[in-house]
C-alpha cells in the first residue's frame, strides 16, 4: 500500500495537529485529580491520563487512517501480529513515573510504518513544548522548523543516555560504555532521551525497550542519519522488546565493540 508524497505530507500535518491536541488535553488533565495504578509492580505505573490519551490517539488515527492496525501500550488498539500494511504504534505517556512524580520529563509518542518501513514519527516533549515530527520522505522538523541532522560525534566526545537498571546492574558492560563517554545522563523517559540524541545533546541511548518506546525514535533517528539496532548489532523488530541502541554512527561502532 503505497502512499503518495502529497498524501504523506498531508497525513504528517494532520498527525502533528493530533499531537498538539493530545498535549493540550494532557496539560488540562494535569490540573485535575489523577488516578495512579500499578501495572506489574510499584515501578510500573499507569494513570487515567495514559488511558484517556491513548483512547484519544487511537480514535484520531482511526479517523485519519481507518484501515490501519494500531499497536498501543495500554491495550486500546489492536492485537497487531504483523507489520504488513499500515501500522501505527502509540505510547500515550512515555515516562509515566516522571509524569506522576515530577510533572515533567515525559513525552507523547506515535509512529507510522508501511509494510514495516519507518514512515512518520512523533515525539512530543510535553513540558518542554518540543514536537519532533516527520520521516524520511517528508523531512524532520522541531516545532515545524527543519531539524538539522546531528553531527557524527564519537562516544569519547559525547554524553551517553543511560538507563538506570542497565547501568546499576552493569548489563551489557554498560559501565564501560559510560566510562568511555564524557558521562551518563538518565532522564527516565525513552522519548525524551531519544529526542536528546536527535538534537545532538547525547551521542547515544541504550535501554531495554518495548516497541512503542522506540518506534517514533527509529523513524526520526534514521531520517537524521542516526542508527538504531539491538545491543548485539542486529536489526530491531517492531513487534518485540529488547535492549535497543540509538546512536550516531561513530558512537554505535564504539559501543558495539564494548558491549558484552
Ligand atoms: P513508560 O513510561 O511508557 O512505561 C523509564 O522507565 C523508561 O522505560 C520509560 O520510557 C518507560 O516507558 C520505559 N519502560 C519500558 N519498559 C518498562 C517497564 N517494564 N517498566 C517501567 N518503564 C518501562
Ligand atoms: Ca508503561
Ligand atoms: Ca514508553
Ligand atoms: Ca507509556
């Protein structure tokens, strides 16, 4: 199912409007009493806002692309078993722990794949009011302005986006990766940390991630000349979880040589 460039540009504009509406609704809900529930444990939360925003995004995607399949974190989409055709991947609030405890440092994310090909991606840093949007055919923008590709900075010359569990337990030799870099930075939102790689603020980010955590980052990152792979260097799969690395080409080379 091919989509012409003009249709894709129009879809990109509509999707950005949806993201802006989603942000406004999330901000409005933050002014009201929120309900917080544990999913698998005390470090894995979901709020009424995660659910209502997912409901909104799924509804809007159905309006824009009725035949598409939707893979969404909180289960309000479809049971997606294949990347064939049009697939949207949704993370309604990325960094729910931050959302609850900091009311900052969280993102809304959405991505569009056609037959498995990264096509459109959106990462909205809600409190920073930064919307990263676009894809390989339509280009990447930050708040509607073209975003320049980050420089190919080496691991030794850059800050590294870490994940707390991997660093604490030294999984994949992560402490050595961090020692080789100028230092670790940990935010606790995959979306925010990936957006920092897009912006050239980090040379890479490595974390154990679910598809909705890296779907938009993959589209935007690959459009900007960044590389994404599993920690063993093999390609990511949009229907499975794993330790995922997004980095500059140079940093990826260095990191893959260090990881064990
Ligand atoms: P989430 O907030 O959408 O769940 C830090 O927790 C980052 O890792 C967040 O981006 C979070 O996304 C993601 N993450 C992925 N799997 C997780 C899990 N099992 N528990 C908590 N966070 C998880
Ligand atoms: Ca979650
Ligand atoms: Ca997430
Ligand atoms: Ca989430």
